[in-house]
């Protein structure tokens, strides 16, 4: 029954937290504090991850297009891969691994210190007071992180395609319009927001249900990261499949 109960409770918490986000009053101060906290734990990993992400994608796509005799499309294909998939997934991994685990450990520590129980006794809703601001802050930071990865990926794609591999700058820029469109950017941003929303809720769920002392909090953090990765990769596949049905790829 635990196999069914766990996902069911997470789904219920998704609904309850979303209701708290859309209702007033909203904890603006807590949101600002958590946005700064999430940014502090994710900004440097984002910068360190986005550079090799862009480099690997540009090199692989450049070699592939060279073998196919379509070197002029190397830049556009690399940037398209970065915008559509690499950037949202990089944001998802950073958010789940850094922000989600930090939220889980914070709420888990409060849980084992019985602070959550004390709030409930005082009539304070932990979902409204603690979880909803953290979820909105994570969604906002995921949006910003996705933009950083996209910008770095475009810059890295230009550097490795034009400077390292000797491609044409004009062909690199003109291939944008041939392969990509604005909906590709929109869906990437929507993915990042949804990933941040889900990763934060999963981290909060595991934290609020932590038990067994500090070791229990450690197990909850580990479980939250694993569950978030599994859920986000599955959700990414679903969103991508739906997107290609709604907005088919641009023909050459």
C-alpha cells in the first residue's frame, strides 16, 4: 500500500499547495527570503554546469552535421537542442538536487524539532506559511536559471561552432530562423517553471514527513532528490510529446 499511498499523498499535496499559492494573503517576505536562499544555492552550480553543457552539445552536433554535410546548420541545431531540452533539464537537475534538497532538509529539521506540530497547534497552516512561498520562489529561480543556461548555451554554441570548428558566423545566425521559433523558447520557460514547482513540492513533502531524528532527515533528502529526478524526467517526456503534437518542428 505504501507504493500507492506515497504518490497519492504527493498528488494531494500538489493540489493543496497550488490552492495556497492562488489564495490570499501570500507570504511575500518569506517568498523574498526563500528566493534569495534558493538563488544562493543554485547560481554557482548553474554557471558551472551550463558551460560544459553548451560545449558538449555544440561539439557533438557540430560533428554530426559535418558528417551529414549540413555544417551550416550546426549552430542552429546546437542552440535548438540547448533551448528545447538541455536548458530545462539542467535547470530541473539543479533545482531538484540543490534547491529541493535544501527545502527538504530545512522542513525536515523543523519537523523533528516539532516546530511544524507547534505551528499546527497555534492554528498556523504550514503549507500556507512555509511551503507555498518556497514553491513560488523555486519556480521563479528555475525560470531565471533556465534563462542563464540558454544564454550560456547560445554563447558556447557560437564559440565552439564558429571559433573552434571554423564555421561561418553568418550561417550560425541564419540557421536560427530555419530551425527554431519563439514557441521553442516559450515551452522551455514553461518547462522550467513546472519543474521548479514540482521539485519544490516533492522536497517539501518529504521534509514534512521526515522522522527518526537527523538520520531520518538525511534519508528524506536522498529520497526527495531521487523521486524528483524520476518525476521530472517523466514529466519532460510527456510535455515534449504534447508540444510536438501542438507545434510540429519547422520544416527546412
